[in-house]
């Protein structure tokens, strides 16, 4: 009798979880379509006067065309992915794949690796035509693309190699931890992922970036002199300033700060140097130094540690759940089916955490902007940000709700109004 009750309960639970998974996928898709609609509608609003000098009439029309083209194409690709995903969940596709692999691969860890590998490869093959169209049709049409078919294919192959070596290796370690110590899986796996993330933060530019781009030290000259002068002035120890050949893939400009301690480095895209004045580039770097001075990277890391620990703790609790595997068309609990189902069930929690993280990130961006303005680079930062927006045909009027859900940075309008409300000290003053 008790056995029958337990079977009935397990069946009802798996049905409930199945409905929950489908509902979450549908609600998420509907929310994204709603936000995209709001964003398109808001982009038609008249630009505020503070942004009116970024585009002339012809270029603004081009920006609007670029924005709508990308948004509509994004809707197409997301709809395609949604339909494939829903079909896989609704018709037990993941459970079928698990059943097909069981007689072929008896080793549980290898079967999980094969399961995730097949899903990754299938997803990539299905989405590659969309990526190709985006690169060689849309980006080409608007004058951004510098990628050749050869580079595109080589990037794909390198990406596969990194996924196998790094992604596969990390996944193998996590799965092995589960089968060796299920009780402490959540704590050990979290520790491994944390150490790996710290390692990649320090050595990403040295180990991964060179596989795709060439980095060369910034040569002596006015720009390096001004950067070093500012770094010395604010007591920011910096020896590693590099230029990356971003122009081999796109005309869009960028710059970033990476690493910790002696491994920290500033990387400038060559396209940035072509489009900005020396003072504007120093202003952008002053913003990045502001992040370092306010310890934003360290604070973000300490915020992410407990959230990732929560994720692994909850995952550890449900990895043995038969109902979760059955919701995907499986029969009994296994690592790969349960992880896949958990990823969907956990997504509402992940969304709330992401919203909080984005809110914190936007606060940090304001602080970094204010740091640059404090040292007299407010107007240069504004002009530099305007140039970055103009050269990338950025949407200047995103809907506030879209910003709330998706932006880790404040909008350009918000950043400019934040900078101008605080009069900067004269350039060169301490």
C-alpha cells in the first residue's frame, strides 16, 4: 500500500514539475517579447537635448534601422530557440537521448559528458546559420563586420577546442565530485568552481585572448605618457598596457581592465585609439581605475560567492530526485537530466539575483564615472562615451523596464546627467 502511494506521489510530483518547467519557459519567452516590444516603442521617442549632438539626421535614421533590424532578428532567433526547447521538453527529447545513451555508455560520468556534449553540438549547429547571417549580412550591411569566413570558421574550431578542454574538464571534475562525495558535493563543487573562476580572472588575457587576438604593449608616445602620468597621480601601479587588434573582427571600439595585483592590465582596442582623442582615452581609463579604487571587482566577487553557493546547495539537494528526471522523460535520477531540469526550475531565483546584481553594477558605474570626473575628466568622459555610442549605433532611448531587466550599466543619458550634476575639479588638481 505504501509503495503504491509513493509511486502515485512521485508520478504527481513529476507531472507538477513538468508543468512548472513548461510554464517557466513560456513566461520567460513572453516576458522577453514584451520587453522587446516596449524597447522598440520607446526608441521612437524624441532624443533629449543632451543627446541630440550624437547623430545627425542621416546617421540617426541608420541607427534606428540597425536597432530595429537587430531586435527583429533577435526575436526570430529567440522564437526558433524557444520552439526547439519547448519541443524537447514537451515530447521528452532529453529523456529519449538519455535512454539512447544508456546501452551505449555504461559509465555514468562519461554518459553525462556525452549527453551535454551532444546538446552543445546540436545547439551550436542549429544556431550557427543565425550567427553567420548576423555577422555577414546584418553587421556587414551596417559597416561593422571585419570578420572573414576563414576567421569565423577558425573561431568556431577554437571555441570547440576550448569547450572540450576547459568546459569538459571542469564538468568532468564537478560530476566526479558528485559521484565520489554526494553529501558534500555542493561545498566541494562550489570551491572548485570558485578557484577556477579566480584563476581565469587573473590569467584570461594571457591564456585565452591570444588564441583569438594579438595583444601588443602600448608603444611609447603621448598616449602612454598621459596614461602613466594619471596612474602615478592617483597611485595606481600599472605596467601592463596593451593594444588588442579588435579591428580584425569589427569597427566597434572598446577597452577593459582585467586581472588582480601584479596581473592587472589595461587593454585598449585599436579601434578605440582611432576614434578617440588622448584625453578621452585617459578619461575612459580613469573610469576603469575608479572601479579598481572602489574595489568593485572584489565586492562583486564577494557578492557572487554566496549566490553561487546557494545554487550548488540547492542543486545538491535535488540531484537524487527521480521526479525531476521523470519530468524530462527519464526514468530515474541521474546527474545530467536533474541538472538540466534544475536549471529551469532555478531560473526565477536566478532572475531575481540577476536583477539585484545589475542594480549594484549600475551603482558601481556611477561611482566609477564620478571618480573620473573628480580628476577633471568629466567632459572628456562624456565626449568619449558619445563617440562610443555613435560608432556602434547604440540605442539611446531604451525603455526603463528593459534597462531594469537587462542593463548592467546605466543608460548614456543617465550617465551624462550624473556626471554633469557634480562639477569636476579643474584638470590636474589633487
